[in-house]
C-alpha cells in the first residue's frame, strides 16, 4: 500500500499546482505532520520560508545585475566599498562573508574591469586599501538604483504600506539579532 503522503510529495517543487494562498512550505509541513505529528513545525514554517525567500531574492538580483555584467557577489563587494570608503580586503571578507581566496578572485575581476583599485595602506603596507574608481562608482550607483526600485516595488506590492511592513521588519530583525544565530567571533 502506498502511503497517502506519496502523492503529495510528487507535487512539492512544482509551480502552479498549489491552491491559492498555499505555498510549497505548506505542502512540506503537511507531509512532515503526516509522518511525525508530534513535531512542532512552527519554526520550520518561518525559517523554511526565509530560506526560500532569500534564494528567490538572490536569483532575482542576479537577473537584475546581469545587464551590468555583475554577479551578486561582485555587487556586494562594490557596495561594501562604496559604503565604507577605503577598506581592506579582509574587512570586505568579514562584511560579505567570503573566504580570502574567493575575495582575491572577485577583487582581481573587478580591478581588471577598472571598477576598483588597490592603493597603498599607510597604516599597514601588507594590506592594500580598496577604493572604487569613477567607473565603479557610476556602475554601482546605476545597479543600486535598479535593485532598490525592483525590491521596493516587490515589497510594496506584497506588503503594502508601512503599517504592514513594520511588523514584518521587526520580526525579521528579531530573528537576525537572536543570540542563537550570532556570528562566531
């Protein structure tokens, strides 16, 4: 005999097959509840959606950045340098959570495109300061404009006014600031 959840499992991940108002996490949770009804899946309902949303937002950003010939990671590096001013590669690594090897490759690609420069750091000759070029600043500002407009439209369309957005922001901030999720020092 085939368990009832098997047919539901076939539907997970297939867009357009869900009733209005339900997402794939609803289906996943229903399946887990059928197998393990004693589990409290309230946390999974939230974290699963946050993870899925993060992946979709990153995919959307990648599509928006493609005309600028930037990856999401390269955009993050340029944006970090723009916000911070002269900054070292290790400081960028910490800000964008990437290894030193990965950062070197990104910096090399961006420098080859004349989007940033490495300049001598007077305080520490072993660590160069990273600064944006004029071309890098212009490209980043143009890309930023596209990203901000698209994400503002998305949030406004789905969440409406600030009275609805504020509690969502507060809940997400609370999760991000949770000691259980603190970055290792």
